C-alpha cells in the first residue's frame, strides 16, 4: 500500500535515472523496505521476527548449497560424505553445524512470529491473505525440515523417515501405495534419499517465492501494530528506513550473537546423539523422536491410542495432527471479535497464555517416551488445543467486553509517553 504522504523515489544521478527508467528495481526496493514505505510508528521488537525469519532462510540457503557440493545422495555413502564434510572440508564443520542449528533458529523465530500474530490479531481482516500465506510457508518449512533430517542417514534419520512416511500408510485403501511411492520402495533407501535430497534442495527457493507473496500481501493493507488500530494519517507513521531498518538491524545482531553462542559452544545441544550412528534397518532405536520443532504435533499424533468404531487409532492420530495445522487457516473466521489486539481483550489475553503453555506441554510430551503419564497429558493438552480454537475463541469473541480502544496510533503513543504513571495506568505500554 502506498499512502498519499509516502515519500517518492526521485533518483538524481543520471545513471540511477537511466536504471529507474529501464528497470525500476531501485524504486521497488525503496517502496518496499525504504523510505517510500510508511509503517505504524509504534511497532515493537515483536515485529522483528519476520525479518529474522528471512535472515534465517538466507543462512539456510547459503549453507545448504555449500553442503550439497559435498553430499552424496546414496544410501551407501550419504553418512560418510556428511562425516567427511565435517572432518576434511575446510570449514565443513561450520557449514554443517550452521545448517543444522539454523533450521532450529528458523523455527524458533517463526514460532515467535506466529504467536505474536495470534496475540495481536494479525490474522484479522484486512490481513487474512498475509496470515494464510504465512501458514503455507510454515507447511513448506516443515516438509523441507523433515526431508533434510533424513539426509545425514543416521539412525534417527532412517527411523524418522520410516515412522513419518508410515503415517500415510494409515490412510485406508490408498495409504500403502502412497507410502511406497513416497519412499520409492517398501522401506527408506537409495530412492528415498535421491528424491528427498532433490526436494530438500528445491523447496527453500519455493519458500523464498512464497515469502515474496507474503510481503506483497502485507504491503497492500500495510503492517499491523500493537494497538490493532488502523493508520489514520501521516502522524501515525514513520518511514521504514531508517527507523525500522535500524531496529531490525539491532534484532539481527542479537539473533546472530545467540546463534553464534549455540553454534560454537553447544552445536549438538538441539540434535539427537543417535544420528551420529549410521542408519541400520536391523536395529530400532529405543525411543524414536523427530526434531524438537515437530514435538507438539508428534504429541497430538500419539495422543490417540484407542480405535473409534471402525476408525483405527493411528488414522485418528494422523488426521488430528494435520487438522491441528489446517484449522489455523480458518482462524480469521473463527475469531469474530472486532478488536484485534490482545492488549484490549483481557479474557482473550488470559486464554492466549494458556494456549502458549498448552503448546509447550505438547512439545515436552512429544519429546518424551510414549508411556504414561505423558500419553495421558498429551491427550488432555491435545483436547484443549482443539477446544481453544473451535470453542473458546468463538465464545470469547461473542461474550468478552474489550477495553476502550485509542482513537489513533498517535493517541496511544502520546498517552503512553506523555502522561504521568497514574494517568497512563489504563493504557498498555508500547
């Protein structure tokens, strides 16, 4: 979206004038992330995570391309080529650890980005398409991460592939043919590695393309903000550059410091030690778990232990796991409250914290053994997860009494910073 008061790109140098006339790429950048894009003046650091997700994707693509130069997509040599990259390639250990831990950091910032959107109502009109494209990116990330986890061809890689693709086998009639088609055989092997490697290399570029659509969809209505109140005039906005490029730059610095600490001091902290054992189809690990960022959904999958009439428990678990993500696509229409931000929705805010704790519990149970009391806790947490979106949110929207909204973004900012503590007690801090 271009507000009437947005600064216009006016190149002064003859070369830039010629470039702008023939290929207006500088103008596009200027209007997308420069001074030509006015944004709400009250964005806080929770709005940094979109940029950090883009930074994480760049790290993944760069390190992934370098890793691919030394990888052999063959079940006889895959494990060895990864280990050789770690030991014999100059800075190969750095590329491998940066790629493995970069995936974890990518999911960390995306999860924070999603929960920020849930709290501040960023999924509400007129930004439904931004939310939907963001969920598409999330699904593509999950597919890419799963296939990447298979490539090192360790014990968790092999058995993780066998378990996850085995989920499709639960589908009646067509399940087993689909599983065989995905693997290229009856068990993970050479064909599986080849197709997973090809798709793992391709999908990050697809993600980059959807991110462009995501940003495009965001620029049409403009960025949301902590108050949930739309921009009323030029007094409510500041140019993206230099104000938020500086703020995002600070966030990127903190991100890279945290990333470097994990990378250099605890590179295997988020991994599984069994993946340093070469894949062995004849030796099943005692406890098969996916990477940590899949644990909440893995807990929902394992929460179903009893058949329901003619529907097997395994199929119920698979349906629930996919439904736990798919129902987020309907969130803009499930939450019908006219107020966006959780700052002005006291009841919604309490249940948002409960949801956050519920997902944390699911994550813990997903990484724990499939035994009691973890299975029972997973069942309770999974039931609440679905109840939150399908029952609680619609009821809150109907019966909640929100706090008074500020008349504009500027009014909220001035009320926060321009009054005494007693006068600003009722106004949330920016």
